[in-house]
C-alpha cells in the first residue's frame, strides 16, 4: 500500500470511529469528524496533508509517480 491508500484508510477510520463515539459517548466527537473533513478539503486545494507527511517519515512508500505513469500509459 502507498501513502494515498493509507491516508484514505486512516481518514475513513477516524470518521467511522468518531461517528460511533458521537453516538455512544458525546456529540462533541462530531467536531473531530468536521476537522477530518476540513483537512481533506484543504488538502484537495493545497496538495498537502499533515498525515501524508507523517506517513512518509514513517517510511510508507509514495508510489504516486508510478500511479501517474500507469494512468497516462507512459
């Protein structure tokens, strides 16, 4: 798995876990869901996400160049 797939997995997990916690514990966990959503939106515009930086520093491979070349057929 590459950085982008891990990012999707982590973001989805955060949203699902926070939704369950909001349902079972406190509605304040919805604020965390909003934070994750806002962070995903800003990363769409800036092409930078803090979690991607953390994953790269942790040694997760970044195969974005290989993915782009496979999509374009180059």
